């Protein structure tokens, strides 16, 4: 997920030429000469293609991206630009559930979910529900289409014969929240008390917190692929606030470098194109229909990637961070890190992970 310093210096020469509005032939020549000197020989063309797209030089971007034959992200983005003639997201992420539903059927999502469920089962075995509480409360932050929280409850029921369960779902999208509520109530075999709280977790109000406090002690919180939607400086106070709500939290995240690097840097563009390229390839390999694949890629994955690449840091939308960054955020946010478990691993690094946390505020 890192570009070494010498590769970064080489790639920055391309940025200077693009900023100077150099001709496309000059840029391609420069990329081809730099490709001999960097670790990843197709990165210079990918890097130039993204910078050109960000500068709305769409025809030039398409020409360059089409030269990166082996890179999923480059050729998928080239096709998108040909069709849309604009480097702009096709949708607002999570406004409708279908693009996310398609992704939750992929092998990658299923592996990530299996890893998360194993980690939560291991936590639940060690930490039973609060004593004599036959309807324990759990909080799910950013529930998406609800598929994960339903599976979490099924895992818990395999361990403890609960009479009912109370789920507090904190989700910023009213559409996703409604789908989660319906799915929980239809798919869980015991009575479910469901408390929907529609807000961004970092903007939760005092009144909404009061509702949650009525149900203390909260057994645990789960935040899977949802806390990366804010920058590090907001993640830390948000984690501090969460440390006052429950003694335990499980977070699952992707090990990407999308928080600290500035716009247009080789580090950011490398991380976005590699990580989203990998996820997009998994969608392309899936058994979904061609229409569904396109919807998932255009309205969810490319939508997120374009927002990260095109906007200034404060408007990026997604701020996936590296494991070491999450460890620091947890510590500074009043949590002790109990265990980190990779959920999806690539040959040379983890791709996604879960982190079990214990509150330093509530003991
Ligand atoms: C990638 S999905 C994860 C869904 C589910 N947790 C899972 O693992 O399948 C992220 C979800 O978090 C929600 N979300 C994004 N930012 C949020 C925030 N700041 N607070 C609460 N929910 C958020 C999105 O609307 C979306 O439904």
C-alpha cells in the first residue's frame, strides 16, 4: 500500500507535467521512460490517467488508461469515461441498496464476512451477555443492507439461548436503515426489538445518545466497514464517544491508505487504484448478471473511488486507513486493542481485518 520514496519522486515528475498542461505525447513519453525506473511498470500510466481525468482531460485520460492493459481499475475507468465523458460519480453511495446487495454476494465480501463472524463468535464466547439479561442490546454502526448483523445474531444464538434481542442500528442512509430493519425482523428466529437511529455516527445528537443510554449495559458494538467514512481527526473523537457507550467494540475495516495522503499524490492514487481494482475484479468474476455488475461497479465502487480521487481531502467520503493507523486511533480514542485478525489476506499483506477493542472508559 506504499509507494517508496524514489518511485514517488519519479511519479511526481508526471504530476508536474500534467499540472503544466503538457501535451499528451509528452506525458506518454515521460510515463514510458519512468516505467523503466519504478517497481510497478504500469503505475506511471495509471497515475497519469487519473491526474488527467481529475483535470477533466477526458480524451487524454482514456488514451493513457487504455495503455494499461493489465490493470483492472484502468480499463474499467477508461470504459466508464468513454460512456460518461465526465470524471464524476454516477450516484450517491448507499442511496439505494442494489449496488451494495450485488457486492455482498461476491467471494471477497463473503470471506470478509466469514472472518468477521469468527472474530465476533470468539469474542462472544469469552464475554457472555450481561448477567440475567435475556434480551441483551447490541449496537450495529453502518448496517448497510443488514446481511452482516443478521449473521452476527445467528452466531450469538448458536452460543446463547436468548429469548429475544435488542438491536440498535445507527445508519446514515434512511434507505439502508429501512432495509436492515425489515431484514432483521424477517430473518432472525427470536423476537427482535429494533431501534433505528438515522444519523452519521460522528453527528449523533444528545437526544439520540439518551435513547441509547436507557439500554445500558450494551453488550457490544459492531462497526463493519463504516467508520472509515470520516477522516482521522474525526475518527478519534468519535471513538472516544463510542468508548462511553459499550465496554466492547468490534471494528472490521479494509487495510487501505486513503486517509492521510493528500489529493493527487502517488500514495493516494496507488492505493485507490490497487484496492478498488481488486474489489472490482472480484465483482467482474462473480456470478451476478452483467447489469448488476455494472450497477455495483458504477454506482458503488467507482462512485467511491472517484470521490476519493477527485475531491479535496475534507470531501473524500471514504478514509480507509491502515491497521497501524487504526491501532493509534483506537488508543487515542480510549480503547485498548485486544486482538487484530486478518479476514482477507493477499500474498504480501492483509487486505481486510477485524479489531477487537475494550473500552478504557467503561470497565
Ligand atoms: C460498506 S457499508 C457496510 C455495511 C455493513 N456493516 C457490512 O459490513 O456489510 C457502509 C454502511 O455505513 C453507512 N455509513 C456510512 N457512513 C456512516 C456514518 N458516518 N455513520 C453511520 N453510518 C454510515 C452507509 O450508509 C452504509 O450503509
